[in-house]
């Protein structure tokens, strides 16, 4: 059965159709929630909250976007609300220090990493740590565009931002990550 039929049946109260939709998207929802929250338990809670929101509000889904786009928006909103309830000030603000964000004092020398087998593990850890430092608003845009591969327009729709705001946040997030990675490699050398 195609997705549109499943959605329509679920809207009519068909529990098997609803279960099929949850099954189809559970891994996608969990993976994205984990990428934002960076914690297994929080990601599982976000997944549950997302599916509860989906069940309660499926009647509002109009089909003008993909169901996955709608679910990404729910996950993003749930994660942002969760972070805002937690302690503020835990993340780097990319708005305050824009001049230093783009400054590259010493470029990383990518040829000095001695062991190729260790390189990917180290780079993944550095990148994961750097992504975790991004403020959630920037992390969500970065993850949707560069990790999930969504278009600027899809990302704008999910985050309820303008395309220009998505591009700006993505540019700042990438610049921040580039700076963090360069600094990490300077400390490794």
C-alpha cells in the first residue's frame, strides 16, 4: 500500500495503517532525534513525543509535503522545546562572535595525519564533538541540509524559516565547524 493510502486510512482510524507509518519512519525519526539531542534516552523520548504528536495531529497533515518533512518539523520543534527548557547558555552562539568565526589564523595541514586507519575515527569524533557545540537552531539546519540531504526549501519549510535564513544559518554552522576542526587538528599536531 502506498504512503498516501496509509495516511488516509490512519486518518480514518485504521490502527494497522498507523502502525505501518510508525514502523516505516521509526528509524528515521530516532536517527534524526539522536543527531540533534546527542543522547540515546533523549532521542527515544523525542521519538515517542514525535509519534504522539503525529497521532494527535495527523488529521492536520494536508499532503502538500512529504510525511517525512512533516515529521522532521515535529522532531525539530520537540527538540528545540526540550533544549529551551534545559539550562540556557550551554551552546556556542554563532551570532556574537562572527568576526572570529571566519578567521583562519593557521590552516589545518591535512597531510600531517600519519595513520589513515585512525584518521576517520579521529575526524568523526572531532566532527561529532563540534556538531554537539552548535546551538540547536544551527545544528538542526546543518543536519537537515548536510546530513539528511534536504533542499534549502524543504529545510525552510521544516524549520519555518525563510530560505535566506536557512542559507545564513547553514553558512554560519559550516564556518563554525570548519573553525572547530581546524583548531582540533592544530592541537593534535
